[in-house]
């Protein structure tokens, strides 16, 4: 592992025993296979043209699967009429010769989703199609008990900031691209109040007190705009909306902007239509028969959108392969905008990997140090992330790292989704 002063090395899919390697070998082919099944299912009830075009798309998707399985080189992406391809190819060029199972993980995983998207972008009849929607929807419906429970708590509420923050944090445990090996029972175990209390000791870097102190500091600005850079649709998005509503109700925030992805990404990430889809599900007595609290909560949430207190945006930067160290150069307007935000909340594993450059930092490296230029900026960054990859920083001491290694050997505490971080950087004024 590098000393913190050296340039950090990113995780590669060829790193033996890494989460990166496991993902590339076992998860990626499965995810692509799922897209083939999905278009087959959709085509079965579609018109002739859509069905006809499906055959070629199937081949293109299977080609990706075979390339991964045969560990073929990553090819430059073909132009598909949508901006962003150039950035991918430039970065691919910069990496030099690399193949699916021997390349920087962060880049290759972003490349995979952009590559899948080229097939849909280049089609005639499948424009705007979300190939992961079916999976997102079905997972959300299995969260029924937790949704109904949270609706009731929100109603009873004025819950503590800590509790609300942790609900948003553990909502991140539901991530389709990362937890495809868990059963529905496992997923339900990760949700709900008992789980949250039990898991508190598993927050390996917990800056909640520092965030709370920052939010309490006077004089607080009149305009307290909070940004939430979302991760997953479904249950996590539901917890994020509850969190946004709490921040507004408690007057911690005066407005909240939700950042969604521009196109389907990492299977379960939120695209704009997932927000509508969430409201459809929450409004449906078939999905959620226990309406007592939901019928009060849902109109309140809708109102926040209608009056603009909660808004949405989809920045193209979130679906590039760049780490956030490159935000000042690659997305200067976004960088400026987020620097003037009262608080920027980054949800989930991918955002965390991008914040830390997917680097193999020593676990005790300070969160600030791993943020690169963002750590030297005015941006107030709160990362809420359950640990599901190879990178984790901000652990207070080597003694704690040793204890974690003893408790969850083989780096399991960095990867298995049962440990988490609430990491905060207050920014420089
Ligand atoms: Mg995700």
C-alpha cells in the first residue's frame, strides 16, 4: 500500500482476491446476461419493429458477455449520437493496453454501463429504454415491510438527526449491482429499525457528531441548499426522500436537490423516471396494502416536489468514468455549484470510490486526504456508504483496523456490505 504522500494506485480487476476481481469475473457477466433476458421479456409483448431490432441488440449484448468471459481487450466505444463517448475513449487510450480482467476497476465498470447504453442509444425503437427498470421495481416491492415501517416512524417523528442519517445510510445496503448474491430474506434483514440499531457498531468511520456540530453552528446561512448525489432506486431512494423531508421539516435545509443519472447505470442507480416510478409504487394499495401512514406521507412528499423544495437534476459528469478528483477540470460549473452548497451528501459505494479515486489507501488515511482537490475546496462533503468494494478510509487507528480484521477476516469488513462509513469533510472557508 502506498504512503499517503505518493500517488495512490487504483484497484485493478486483476488484483488477486479483490472485490474488483470478484465483480469482474462473476458479477459483470451476470449483469449483462440479465439485460439479454430483460429485452427478451419486453420484446415478447412489443410491436414487430421493436421485436425485429431486438435480435441485433441481443447479439451486441452477448458480445460484451463473451468479451468479459474471454478476457478480451477493452475496445474503444462507438459513437452513438450522445455526448460523452470521447471522454471514455480518451481515458481508455491513456490506460494503454488493458482487458476486462486486467484494467482499472472504476474505469471498466463505468465503461461497461456506457457500452450497454450505446446499444440502446444507437437503436431506433429502444431509445430511452431502461434495461434495469424491471429489476429495480421488483426489488422495491420486496421492501414492503420496511417501507411501511418507515412511513409510520416519519409520521410519529421528529426523530433525531442521527437516526435519520443512519436510515439513509443503511438504505444503501440495497444495491442490485453489488448484492446480487443475497437472497430477498437477507435484503429484508438489512432494512428496518432493528437492523439499524444492531449495525451502529459497524460504522467504521463515524463523523455524525462533526456533521451535527457543523449544522448547528451559528449564524447559519439564510439559504441552506443541500445536494444529495443519489445512488440506488427503490428502497434507498425512498429512504433518501424521507431524509430530504426530514432535513426540510427540521429546517436544517431550505431546499434539497437530488442528483440522478442521465441513463441507466450500475443496474440500480436512480434515473429521473425512477422517481415517478417510486411514487407510483408508494401510491399503489396492491404494492403496499397497509395505507395508514403512507397515505399521509406520500402527499407530503409530493408537495415538496410541487413547491420546488425538492428538485431533481441529472449532471452528465456522474456518468463519466472520471473520479471526483477530476471534477474541477472536467465539470468546473458543477464544482463551483457544489462548493456553494450548504452540504453535499454522496450516497453509496460508487460515489465513495470516485471521491477516493478508488485508491488503495491505508485504511487509516484521513478522509480529507483521499478527496484530492475536493478536500482542499470549500465543498462540505458527507459520504453515506455501506462498504462494498476495496477502498475504505478514515478508520481512527491501526488498533481499530486490527480489531476489524479479527472480527471480519480477509477484508470482509471493507466489502461485505455489513459495515459502513459516515464520513464528513467540512471544507475550507
Ligand atoms: Mg448503485
